[in-house]
C-alpha cells in the first residue's frame, strides 16, 4: 500500500518523518524520494533490519537516522534523536516479509525452522511459551490473539504432546495443529491462527501498537499526519478505536457531561473507512489482501495524558 500511504502522508519539503517499522526499508526509501529535503528517522527492533539498512543510510547522505528500538518507545526515541515535533508518522504493523521468508527466524509454518518468532532476537521464544504455559493460559492466548475457535483443543493437544517431546520446530507445531483444526482445502492453513497468536504474544505487538498510538499524539506537530497499516482485525480495531476516540467520534461517556468538560479532539480522521489494497496489488503480493490503512491528522488540541502501560 505504498502509494496509498504516501498519498495519506501528503509529504512536503523539509518535513520531519518517522517510519516506526523500518523492515526492509521500502517505506523509508519512498519517503526519502518524496521530497529532496525530508529528514527521516526509522525505527526497528530487529538487529538484522538495522544491519541490512546500512546501505540506505549511506545513500541518504545524512537525511536518514536508523535507530534500533521499539516503535512503542516512539516519543522517547523522537526526543533522543531530535525529531520532536514530527510532521508525519507511518506504522506498518506485524511481521515483515524478510522475517517471514527466513526459516531461521521461525515465523512461518510453511518452512522448517526453530520455533522462535522473536523480532528483537531476545527474550522468551515461541517454543518457550508453548513448552511452559499451562493448558488454560495457552488456550486463552490462542483464542484471544489468534481468534482460533478450536483453541482449547489445540492447547490440550500441545500439552499432551510436550509431555513426551518438547516443541522445538515450526513443523512440529504446524503438523500438530493441522491434526486438530480441520479446514477446507481452499481455506487458510490450519496453523495460521495459532502461529499468529504466538507471534503477537512473543513480541507484545498489540501493546507496542497501543503505546505508539498514544505517543504519536505527543510527537506530531499540529497538522502532522499518522498513517497506520494493519493486517488483521485485532490491530485494526485498536487503531480504529484510538482514532475515533481522539477525533471525538465515539459516544460520550455520559450525556450529562457538560460540553466544556469534554476533551477537545486531538486528531481528525481523514476517512471513516480504511483504505484497502487494490486487486492489482493483491495479485502481485497476496499478503496485501488483508491490509487496511487508516490516516488521521493532528489538531492543535493538547495531548491527553493516558495512564502508563507497562511492557510485557
């Protein structure tokens, strides 16, 4: 959705832009090309992305700063690197293609690899969760983050199997889930939702997204734009709710609250419905079929101070 994102950001000369999810650098490269004097800070928690992004940093001739970190720490990183206030922020949520396509990273059920899924390559892995969580916790995780209706049966099978053989590879888990979750031949792979749930939990993806959205309110200048691309309903609901609430489009908590007590909108949503991928893009990149883009513009109202949220 590169063209749609650039249109939504409406970039200008001398803009300060933050790409919170650098990945393989596709958005960053296009942002730098959008205007000759744009200054860009790109963030990624994956050390491989930072390493592989070095040529783009060199080619940008001082216009790109590439920072290893989490986009949930957007405000802190913006302050540390002199990107306050910013004129635009883009977030492309979820796993990157380079992570998904590398069997050694353990994100995909389609290739054999270690059951890892850690974007930052530190902390507990997917195998650690699968081999240590009790059955109820595991079922709740798979249901909540994967929206898998057969989550209890999947968790029961995992716990029974790991008593004999701990899970170490993606194939072990995918094969087990396929025995429990039966899908039509033309449907998604039976392990899709379970793998999604584990990836989200391992990387605290939804928590990072919530923190980044709240930080964007402090980081963006008046008139600055926030563009967020999501790939499943859990992410999109968080973005939709945040933008609608900050734009004053949700019902008031109490009809008796005086107008003067209601906070002024800090964002203006530019479209009520998300932008979806075109048929042409989906034909070229099937992974884009579930992409949703939402864009909002910062108003002059002071940022609302949300209660601090801890990281997993």
